[in-house]
């Protein structure tokens, strides 16, 4: 039996909120740190709140790096990183010295200091989709077609991703600098914001993700 | 750019939603779960739950109630009430709360604020400061407004920011539930003295009133009576400005 969605539990971040939202959407999502369960999942969500190096070492100590890589690279199954989980998809971060999963090329940078700019970037911000974005786009045929305001999401972070290939950027937001709020490259997706805490805007992403297929 | 937040501040007591006036006379306004569903539909920015019964008369944190709340809350939320330890804070974050609000525990044990900020990140630690005037001078009150301390609000705010609080919830006890507007002078003094976000609370009567708090330097405006009552005769009606209305009123600020 394969699981439609598995949420990687590596001891960092709030996994239950993500499951709650999938549950509301009627999607079976299992929280697990068991490599066997994760390996059988059709789709993986890598959540995470906290420091980059802690995330890397928690994945390593649970032997989950291989499973995540096999899922995304060999099986080409959909993978969604959220917040720190998205940053971990990249090669490395200015926040730490460890190497990330390296599924996407690029680095993670700190917001440059600017007078009057508060870091962490915390609160609701609007995102602008790029032309190629798919996961974060409302479709006419779904229940989220009629959104009442520009796509707006809840963010809490001090670092942002800087993809080497600009076509990986799926959406941008501005906080001092304009940064990648979401990324997409084939079957690998990432959101810097928290869909699980962003009402119907978040449901839109998770619903779309639950319908993605292996490439 | 980030927009200032309009945050419904909901009071819990024995598993029910209540609203007070000057921290007294809690009257029933509804069932927490239903109310959250309505607020979720209305796309509220964030919710704040304060259990005014927890920590009193031997009652502790109502974990079962909070689990139910977390399951329905598809928006960021904070919880306060009866929180005394790092372990309780950890459990609240695991449950799904973004923020934990400390009041009495922060005053009695400032080291808890520092340890929590180190462990969970300062953005998840809110210190609530309840202020009431006594013979013309403002004092910090704890224990749900029942214990007057010697602390001056401004000094205490600075101390809590230094200890590692990521946000301050600044409440005027005198204005709570009165529809008289925020204590704007107090908001101005505190917000200009600290670099962390200040959420003003107590007295908001309208979106225009909430704006006055933001103009005084607050990063967010907490509202109670305004979103649970319709009009000043206090007929219970859960309400919240439409997204468009909120965008027009608050615009985009950098907070």
C-alpha cells in the first residue's frame, strides 16, 4: 500500500498543522520518520522550522537523506519543502556550515540589514507568481477559483533561498529585497511561507500538491 | 510589504468563549470551535487565545480544548493562560501554536522568557503586559489583573525585550471591553522604547480605532469586543473586516 502523502517527521517543526490541513482537504497524510513508510509514499512533504544545521543533522541522524533523494531524483515523485524544509533542498546556507540536500542549485541567504526592516520577516505578505508557476496557481475548476484578494501567505523566516537557475522561481515576495517565495523544478517544489497557516490560500497549494504525479 | 495585523483576541474560560469589561464580568459569547471556523472563513490574520481561568483555582492548561482549537486553526495562533514552564511551551508549539503568551510567569520568572527564546526562537515568545492606572500612575498588573506590581510599563517592556521576548501584547485594563479606543499615549511610549513589535489591546471600537493604534507605532492591533459584538448594545455577532476593507484601512506598512 502506498501512502498518498507522507510528512517527514525529523524532530523539527510543526508537522501536525500540515496534516490537519490535508485532513480538511480529504487527503490521507501520514506523519512518519520511518524510511520504509516514506519510501512508499507517492508524495513527500518536508516541513521544518528552526536552524539550517539542526535540520541537516536531524535528517542525517535519522538516515532520511537517502530516502528523500531517491524519492525526488530516482523515482521522480513530487516533493514539497516548506519553510526550512524548502531551504534544505538547496546546497547550503549562510546560516550554517552543513551541506543541504542539493536537490536544487543555489544558496540560502540572510536578509541584508536595512534601517526600519524587521527580521524575521513575520506576517502576511503577498506573492507574485511567475509565468511558469503551477502549484501555487488557482484553477478555474476548483473550489478556490474565486479568491478575494491577491495571493497572500503567512511567513516567518530570517533567510531566503537564492536559486542559481532563475527559472526555478515560481513566486516572489518583497521584504527589503525581492526574494523567491516559492520554487518549482520538475517534481520538486518549495514554499518559504506556511501554506498550513494560510487559510484557503494554503489549501490551494496543498490541494494542488495532492494531485501532482511523478514525472 | 507586510501589512499590520488585526488580531482577534479571544478569551477562554472553562472551555467557553467569554468577553470581559475591564477584566471583569465575563459574559458568554460562544463556542470556541465554531467561532474559529467563522474566523477562518473570514481570513483573519492571526488569532490569540487567552484562557483567563487557567492558573486560577488550581485549574491548569486545558490541553483537550487546545487540541481541538489547533485542528481547526488554519491560521497562525497564540495561546496564553496558566503557562509556567518550558515543557508546557514546547507542548503548545508541537500542538500547532505559533506563539505562547507569558504574563505572570514572565514577571515572576524573567529567566523563563530568555530560556524560551533560546530554545524556540524569540518570534514565538510573546510577553503580555497588562496596564492599569492607580492614582494617576500606570502600573503593570499580573494574575489576570488582580495583582499590582511595582513595575512601570515602560521599564518592564524594555526588560522583557532585553530578556528575549519577540513581541509584546500591551493591554490597557481600564479600556478592556469599553469601546473607548486604545490608550494611544501608552502605545506610543512603549512602541517607541522597544524595537520588537508591539500589539496594542484594550478598547478598540472600530477599524478606525484599530488604525489609531497602528499609527501610534503598534505592529498589530488586537480586538475583542469589536469582533464578537455587533454595536454597543453587545449583541453577539462574530465579525471581521473584509480583506479588501482591511487592505484599504491598513495598507502596506513595514512592520
